[in-house]
C-alpha cells in the first residue's frame, strides 16, 4: 500500500473543567493511498469517493470537502490542499481507466 499524498487537518474540541472552558486544537492527517483515504476516525474506499473540493473561509481556516457515496465529509484545514486534491484527481483517472478496461473485457471488445 503506497502513500500517494497526505495533508494536515485540524479538529477543535471543547474541554470543560470545573474552573475553565477552553478549545483545544488537534492536528491530524489525511492519508491518500491507492485503495483508500484514511483519517483519524474514518476510512473511505477510493472507489467510493466522487470528488474533493475546498473553500477558503475568512481568517486562517478553510474547509476541505470529501464527497463520497456515504455523504460529504468536511475537514478544517489551514494549508493549500491543491497538491492533495490533484493527487486524488490523478488516482481517480487511473481508477476510471481501469474500470473502463474491465467493462470492455466483460463485453468482449
């Protein structure tokens, strides 16, 4: 299983003690492999990912959207995700080409 790309994302959790309430930011990673996308809590089969997009928000944070057969998942990011998205788009092209070849073989072309 070869790592194709990785990109940091951030999860903010609110921690409350008897004395204070604070937001704690955790840096996590998205890992793109030939067969799956892995996050801290989820794994997506790459054949079930339809698209990736992002939206720059005001301030530092932006949102990376992963469009899947199970819905759209959003990840807070700070760095430009274009290299990560491009790696996915190249993988998507290879997956579609492979599926087309398999389809043609089944049809006997």
